[in-house]
């Protein structure tokens, strides 16, 4: 294989990987935007809804890296069991998250977790997995 042909092949693979990564991000953002007011979803719920089962950490990374201009309802995404895991990265954000959720009528347990039985969004129909 000539060097030019090898470079072309590498470029095509890199381009395909970048396109797949962009689709994964877009799928996560769409799933977050579908969480209704007064409801929450876990990172795992969002991963499944985006066609990325088992990729809850990817959801967290996408939300952390999303620009503020994306106007996402990020506060509606909580950790497993209803805890506000955003505080691990930005302690002030946990208070903001709680206040926003309370304003939407979300109740918390005495332990400071979201009452998932009452406020968990119904999971959307399963989507096809997004390619890696």
C-alpha cells in the first residue's frame, strides 16, 4: 500500500470515529432534553435512552463538557438512587440543582436524595444502540 493510500485510509477511519462520537453526544443531549419538567432521570436512564446502555459515565462527561449555551435541563439528571452527584465536581452546582428541582416540585428524602419512585421520568422506548 502506498503512503498516500495509507494516509487516506487513516483519515477516513478518524473521520468515521469523530462522526460516531458526535452522534453519541447528540443522542445524549436529545435524551436529556426529553426529561419533562418536575421529573428526573439517572445517568444510566439517559445512557439507555440514547442507545448507549452501560455508558452512564459518558453521559456525565457530555453534560460536564456541554456549553452553557446548550440550555440543557442538566439539573434533571441525577445519580443512581437519586443522589445529586454533580456536587463531586462543583459543590455549588449541587445546591443549584436542588433548588431548581424543588422549584419544579421535585421532593427529596430526608437523606437528601430525589424520591425516584415519585419523580423518575418514564423511560422512553428503547432506541437502537449508537455505533462506537
